[in-house]
C-alpha cells in the first residue's frame, strides 16, 4: 500500500487474530471470519476503527492512495450465560397398599387400604385404579375405582370355596388420567383350604355326656372324659372334661 497513513497502525503478522474479533471487508464483498488467519494477499498496515465507522470514512482518514481495503474492528459480543431452561416437571404418582399381604380361608374375604399421592400433577387429579393377577375363584377391586388426588381407597378381596389354595400376587395399579404416569403396588394373598365339615353330632347344652362320648363344636371334635352336662367344649381347659381331638 502506498502513501502515508495517519491513523494509528498496528503490525498484523500472518496468523490468527488474538487481540479482538476482526472482520476484513474487501471490494469483492467477502468477509473474513473472526479469529482465523488472514488471506496471504492481505498485509499490514491496517486501520483500527470502531464498529460504527464506515468504509468511506476509513479510506479518507488513512490517506492511502489506493484504498483497496479497510479493516473494521467489531466489538466482541458479550458472552452472557444463556438462561437455564426451567426443569420440566413430569407428572408422577405413588400407590401403596397396607397391609401388603393377607391370608384367607377359601370362601371368605379380606380388605386392605390403598393410598394414592400425586407429584407434579399439573391440572390432572384423577387416578384410575385397576387390579391384575387375580386367579380363578378370586375377585378383587378398588373402591372408589377413581381416586381424586392424594387420598385412600379400599381393596376388597373375596374368594369362593372352590378356589385352589395357594399364594397369589395381586397388582394394584394407578394411572394418572390424561398422562402416562403410573404407579403399582403388590398385595400377596394366601388362600388356605376350607376345613372339612364335622360328621360328628354337634354338642348340646342340655344333653348329658358320659366318658367316651364325642361331639363336634366350632370346627373341632371333642371327647368327654367323664359325665358332664352343660359344660361347653373349649371352655374347660386341658384339665377339664372335654378333650380336643382336633379339627374336623
């Protein structure tokens, strides 16, 4: 470049721009990316300028006879931390059963308490309740079947006399209406066999019994040790008149 340069100059050697972010604007209209080496044909000196200086102003200040190029010093954009995105609260629920297990004789029933809780529910407050894993001969349901928010409901379990004795795992599941949020809790049900009916005649409070007589009473069979009248089996103790022979 010919001619005196009156503006402040700074030697710019080949390499990366390190002092600030620079953009080189040539007559061809190409823009040199900030922070990368300048093209080989671009040499110092260059004119330091503010971001709002125009090309014509720079050319007139430089005194260059051939103002083929000017350099603009662009203000480095402040790197303020981008605001952290708010955590998206995913709806969640919790279902619990208490007690978590129960034992019934075939043909009888039992109950448990189902507790529900809602976390980050938004506008959803209804939880649909279902029970799965119920074997043949057993019925189970939650009432009410739709819990409203954090509340409690009743798990009712009933069996028929023909149900196969064993241990079964029932699953109580809650689903938050309008969402995919679910929660499950298990209830362990143990079913025992029904005691066989007693074939021995039932005890009678007005009947006289002598030693060796047998009766049935409250699912057990009893044998009289001696003469007795009006003494109820099971109330006289091990030294009493009635001897317990076990279930019948």
